[in-house]
């Protein structure tokens, strides 16, 4: 019998390239918006929230992986940029 658990331990998402890129996109988006878009505008808010969403979906997907691979895959797919055909 294998000593590996049925559902592997979650976490470690900070080491994923996808998470690192999403974090970079978030940081750059915040700096861009703070510099060029009025902080009180809806556009500023929406851009920052969209960038934050990618980071959060990866983190939540990683946390969910401790209990459900299906949820992990769904959240990771949400965080993934749309592919072009």
C-alpha cells in the first residue's frame, strides 16, 4: 500500500510560474492604474479587481486541492487566460 495520501497536501502555489506571473500582472496593473487612472473611477476599481481575481483564483484553487481536485481544476481554469483558436 502506498504511503502517499489519496489527496495530496495542498499549498506551494507561490512557487508556480502561473501564480508568479499573475502576481506580477497584479502589481503592474495597480501601479499603472494608480499612475494613469483616477483612483475614484470605476475603471480603476475594475482593472485592479480583475488582476486580483487571477491571483486569488490560483491561491483558492491550491487551498481547495487539499479536499477536492475537481474544485482545484475549476479555479485554476478560471485563472487561466483565454486561449486563442
